[in-house]
């Protein structure tokens, strides 16, 4: 089993910055990809950014150039630096890890979510 714990959410004015952090723990054999997703009421959860182990990050078009994802593979942590925040970035942000725990197959694991609110 994998547990993901997030931190760093809060309230910020438009144009400001926040950094989200996530740490994975448990009897993890391997994590392939870690990333961040976000969701607003009544909408589907959407990708923000992901980064494979040893690979290049992927960003949604809406955040590209403003957000930066970083990962420490050895420590099983991932962070998201959010700059030039806009009101439309307001959402619950979820940490994600695609991982395997023997003897179970690969699957996605999710954090509980952290609220980010951007005021205009």
C-alpha cells in the first residue's frame, strides 16, 4: 500500500506563488510516474503536471510556463512550484503516484487533496 501526504496549499493573491509538496510512503517496490492533478466542483479531475522516473516533465497547456514540477526519486517526493497564479487555478490539487506493491499489480495512488485558492 502507498500513502501520499500533501502540503503547501493555501490562499494567495493573483500573480503570487505557492509550492505544493508530496511525500509517498509505504511498502513501495517502485514508482514510475508522480504528478499533480486538480479538480473543481462538478468537473472532472484534470492533469496539471507529471514527471516519469528519469524522464522529462509533462505539463497541461494551461499551466505550461508558469508551473514547475520537481521530483526526488530516491526520497519518493514530488513538488509543484506555481508562479503567476490566476483565479482559474483555484482548485483542489491531488498528488498522484503510479506504483507497484508486491504482490499487487501496478496502479494509481492518490493523496487526499489540498485546497489552492487564488483571489482576484
